[in-house]
C-alpha cells in the first residue's frame, strides 16, 4: 500500500472519529486535529464523504444529562 494512501486513510479515520465524537465540530478545530490548514481539512472531509469513509450527516436531537426518555408498551389482540 502506498504511503499516500495510508496517510489518507489515517486522516479519514481521524475525521470519522472526530465527527462521531462531536458532529458539530468546526472546521478550524478539525484542521487543528488533522494538522493541516482549513482548506486542506475541508477537501479531506469532502473526499471522505465522497469515498464513503464517512456517511452523510444525520438529524439528531440535542442530548442533555437530565433528558427523560419515555417508553410506551402496548398489548393488542386481534378480534
């Protein structure tokens, strides 16, 4: 495997883990983590999405420490 391909895979993995940890991460923070400038980070993120190392964003609700979750159970019979 070429060193360039290995480098890109490592960068894509860092992008994946960073987005998994904080889906709202700013590009300047991601560029700092990757060790590249913002334009390069933006291109790397775009390529990671194109090559499907990272999937498209999902809509998520904000989670809070005191967020209550409810579960409803129902038992139905067919008559």
